[in-house]
C-alpha cells in the first residue's frame, strides 16, 4: 500500500523553536552536530559510522528527494531568532501498512535535557493528528535510549512490541510504541 503524498513541509512554531524544512545549506551544521557517538549509537545500523566527510550532504540530498516526492517531511530544529543554525532534525512519514515507524529525531548533545525535543515532537505530532488527520503514529527506540523512551512515554504512547534490532552501537532490543490521536488529545486536554 502506497500512502498518498504529503503536502509540502510547513514551518512549525513552538514556544522556543522554529521547525523549518531542511535545506542543503544545513550540511555543515549537520556534519558537525550529528557525527558524534552519543547521537548515533542508538540509531539504525544503516547510518554510516565512522561518519563520512560528505555524510550530511548525502543525507540532505536524500531528504530533499523524499520531500519532493511527498514521501517524508524533514524539519531542521532551530531556536527562535537563530533559524539558520540547525541543531538537529525531526522527521515524519506516513504508515505504509507494513513498517511500524513514523518518526525520527536527533539533537546535538549540547542542547539535550532542556525539553527541546519534547517540544518539537509535540508540535510535529499535532501536525500529524490535527493538520494531516492521521489517527495513530508508530514510534520506536532502543530500550537503552532513555531520553527517546521517555519522550514517547510523556506523549501518551503505549508499548506494543519488543524485538531485537541492529543499531550503530550493536544489537539491542527495540521498543515499538503506538500513539493514538485519541490518547494524545486526552492527555493534552488533561494537562491544559
Ligand atoms: C533522544 C533525544 C532526542 C532527547 O532530546 P532532549 O531534547 O534531551 O529530550 P527532552 O529534554 O525533551 O526529554 C528527554 C526526557 O528524557 C529524560 N531522560 C534523558 N536521559 C535520561 C536518562 N539517562 N535516564 C532517564 N531519563 C532520561 C529527561 O529527563 C526528559 O524527561 P523529563 O522531561 O520527564 O525530565 C536526544 O537525546 C538525542 O538526540 N539522542 C540521540 C539521537 C537519538 O537517539 N534519537 C532517537 C532515536 S529513537
């Protein structure tokens, strides 16, 4: 089943962030911020490591191609007032009926622990549920990836599977979550 193409990736705003579509000019920042062991260790083993010198350019070319086809949305995470500096990425793509995985994200460790990815994930989730009209998201993380795990938990997702998976840092258990629009809305209403 091939899902319908996504609309062009919009600029999304949060309290502290502007999430904007990625561009080739983000390559130097991504090369510098992404190529760190703490960032890649819990990512899919398909991520090349050691990271090649043209890794960010190559990745961005793929992102822009997916954007052009409406297959995925790729946002650069930027602080308000510093929108040229890409601190990390957050990506969203539709369920194809097979692969239970709809979102990816990473952030430069310099900015971890300030709630920034929770803020980005909440806004992108709102876009998926309230603008695109999706009713559920499947999300994944390695069991040992406490930060990523916690974000799903905070969003109201529920664990639906555990299975071994190949990560850059080696084989580990992968946790698969399902976040329904219903549960997400109920949690938001409860916390407002
Ligand atoms: C996962 C990642 C995006 C989190 O970004 P972040 O901006 O630090 O996340 P937030 O601050 O919004 O939230 C992280 C939550 O996890 C918690 N957390 C982080 N590390 C933790 C740890 N070692 N043990 C327990 N909780 C932890 C934080 O306390 C916070 O929860 P809280 O709000 O209840 O206190 C970031 O660590 C990252 O880029 N990792 C590398 C890439 C990656 O693994 N991507 C995800 C692949 S599935």
